C-alpha cells in the first residue's frame, strides 16, 4: 500500500538505540519495542532471487557493493534448486520495480526464521501478494540448505550492522523527539512492535511499510539519501493509529467532511473510503510541520488541503494550543477531534479548488481515464450516497462489458447487494472478490462483510474465521480495525 504512510519533543519514556556493534539495534521502552536490524528470512528470500536473475537496480548509484559481493559468492556455489527458483521468479515478475520487490517483502515478513520458513499465520489468511508466492517456500528451504545461507548471512552480518549504524543515531533521535512531542506515557503500547529492516539485496530507494496484526514493519533499501522522514512518518502511525480506533465515535461525528474530501482528484482511494485514515494522515502531516518548523509550513498545510488532506490546516492550528498545555496527545486527541466545527469547516472548504494529481514520471504519455474508471468512480459514489440499486447497475456494466474480474466492481456489487437484503448474492460476490483482489482495503472489508453475513445467519464459527482473516491487515485501516474488534467481541447485530 500502501499503501498510505505516516511526526515529534521529549517525554517520560525516551527510547534508545543500541550501538551498531550490538547483536540487535533496539529502540525500546517498557511499553513498546522498536528495532532496526537485518532479517535472515528476508536475506534468504532476496539472496535466492538475486542468484536466480533478479537484477533490478543492480549497479544503480545507491546500490551497495555488498549486494554485488553476495551475488558473486552465490555464483560460486552449487545450488541444484536454482533453476526452479529462476522459473518461479520469471512467472511472478511484476512490471513495477517497487511492486516486484514488495511482494517478496510481504512474503518474508510472514515467514518465521530459517530453516523451516513456516508461515506465521494460517495460509488461508495470507494477504494476496504473499499468498501468490506461497509455493516459493519449499524452494527457499532447499536453497537455504544447498547454498549454505546460514554461513553466508553470518559472513556478511557485520557488514549489515555497519550499514545499520549509519541510520541508528538519527532514528534514535527522531523517535525520541516523536515520543516527547506527543507525550505518550509508558505502558501504552504493550505487545505492539515496530520493526525496521535494512535490506541490501533489493532495488534501491525503497521504503516498504506493512502492518500485520499489531506489528508494524518498515523495510528500507539503500538510498542516495537515507529516508529518515519516511521512517519517522511510519512511527507516527504506530503512535497515533490506535487513537483513531479508540475515538472512532468522535471521528464519525465529523464524517460529513468525507463527502468534500472525496471530490479531491489527487486524494488516494483509501483515504476517500476510510475517513479515520484520512484524519490520521492529516494529523501526522500537521505534527511533522510543527516539529520540523519549515518556513513555509502554513503554505505546506494549504497544499495538503488542496490535495484532499482537508484537515491538515486545522490540526496545524490546533497543535499550537496543544503545545501550550500539559496533557499528552492520548488525552488531548479527543478534544481536538471534538473541536472540529463542521459548519465552519464546510464554509472554508466550499471555496477550495482541489489540485489535480501530479503526473507520474513518464516514459510515455499517461493514458486518460477510461470509461471503465469513470464507471467505477460513479459506482463508488452511488455506494457512498446509499443509492445501491444504481450502484449495482453500474458495477454490473463494468463486469459484463469491461472486466469480469474487476475487484472494485465485484466488491462494489457485493456491498450493494448486502444493503438491498440479498445476502446470498452478497456472499457470492464477496467470495469472488477475495478470489481476485489484491487491494488490502477491499480484501479486509470483504472478510468483515462475510463475517457479518455469517453472524446474521447464526454461523458464528464461520464468522470468527472471517474476522480473524481480516485482522491480519485491518490495522492499516482504523474503521476496519474497529469493525474487526467488534466482530471478534460480539456477533454482528447483537445487543
């Protein structure tokens, strides 16, 4: 995803980062665990790909010589399973370098340590990109053994730690400042973790963020300039995401603003569909501006508004009042949300001219939005407005005329059917959605809606399986996480 991702002076439980020569670089307080390290599992996955023909980013400016040295070491080994890995990689190659690397990141993060490489969650609950690669795992076990990856990893581990040392001091400082600015008390994050992994075998300039269950992950590859802001941004999500769930009812009272944000062409679809996620992103941007104090901070907040992050200017002003008092953000958060004046905000936003999306760097002209895209957007708007029969007609047109496997159309049709008292059709189309979908929001909510359907049919065990499957990725989306927690606690519709 982002996916979509995620700033900071000095509080009671300051985090610390051990020096790079320690076995594990760890930032930790009694309530939270934040680590920066390498991962032997990720090392094995990417070593296998490099040995089998993964050359993306090789010899790029930011590429580490370590990668080239490891490839040379692997080339000298006799590894019988390598042709099978090469065939597998060719069959699963993605055109986009970030997506190609990212799918293997997802797989590695959901495997336990070598040599077994067992999945840490049930296979049926795997996110789509990791599930697509599950047949690589037996090949990884053979590769780990045949290429003596245990010895190779031990050989290059000191070099990894040396590279990690270039990040550690700045990360330690940024996390300490973030904790301090938000004044989070110790004990708040018991059981939650934030892992940062440095990967020297992937395409350079990557920052890949994942949230699985209660664990936050960030995988970074070599960059010409270290990506400290992205690391801090994700840590701010780690701190602030739970507040959006805790105060979901207060956020929902301000949800009429979502209709305005949905009109912003440059705003990502996940933000349009999850108002709590939009609120969190706006708050994080405002915190970053308050901490960094750029000279043009008000203009940057205005630019955020034009892009669809409509609450950044409000939070930027509200944080000025927050800084004048002593309550931690965990207490002040609710006051800030309740302080959003809907009438005043709607009046302010009435005159906003939303910016168009920035054109992607192009080798060829970007294609104009297709009729299919227009129909999908139209169907999503019908769903938002509660016009379910119209939505079904539009999504049916997409499925019959353009793409019978469109995940947005299948999901939208299922949503519409579930709201027109057609549970059998809704169940059928949610299952069809899960068979093809890769968008994590769509996958997560499909499991949640199936759980609700089964609850209403008194199939509690089946419902719980769906809520548990949704729980793997729900933390990325605050509204979905609240729905999962509710579904696991009580059957849907129970009083």
